[in-house]
């Protein structure tokens, strides 16, 4: 879902004979059996919290903290104009980075709500897996 950037949760089922006939008519050829159909069963809110560009470690540790440590080592009085310009440009992005991190946390909280994740229980391979997942959901706030 993250790779396709689609929050739609789907289940696969075997197509009925009528559905296969329609698929064959559209394809203009005979299809092998069984044919599978993906049916949407809902949407997962907050999936974007898992996108690579929303990695909190990257945003806060690598992009912000490491640069801040490097900046503290600098002597502003001896910096060249180019260095000052580069650091000023970086400083202007820090507020935006912090805001983005806060938004990622909020989005992640939406994702991790029990009611939101409950839809994933419908795609569990076995009833035992579904029961374990439902038990996990009861432990979430």
C-alpha cells in the first residue's frame, strides 16, 4: 500500500463464472481459470505517515539535529559569504521541518487508531490470525 501510495484496502476472491465471461469478452480471448478479483473493502487513514519522505529519523535526526551540531562547530565571524548564505538558507527550513515532523506524528496517530486498523483484520489469512489481530487492537488506545 505504501509502495503504490494507495490507502485502499482490498481483498482477493475467485471470480464467478459470469465475471470471468465478462473479463473474456473485454480481453477478446479465453482466460485461464481461476481468475481473481480484487475488491476494495475500505480505506486506511494516515498511511502517508509511512511514506519515505515522512521518516521522522531522517527529518529530525539527520536533517535537523546533525546539521545543528555541525552549525554549532562553526565560527560565524570567520565564515565566508557563501557559508553564511548556506547556513541562513538551512536555518530558514528548520521551522518547516519541525512542522512537517509534527504533522507526521499526527498522521501516524490517525493510522494507529484501533478503529482505523480494524479493517486490516478482514484481510487476515486465517480466523486465528484475525482473532490475534483483534486482540492486538483491544490493547490500542
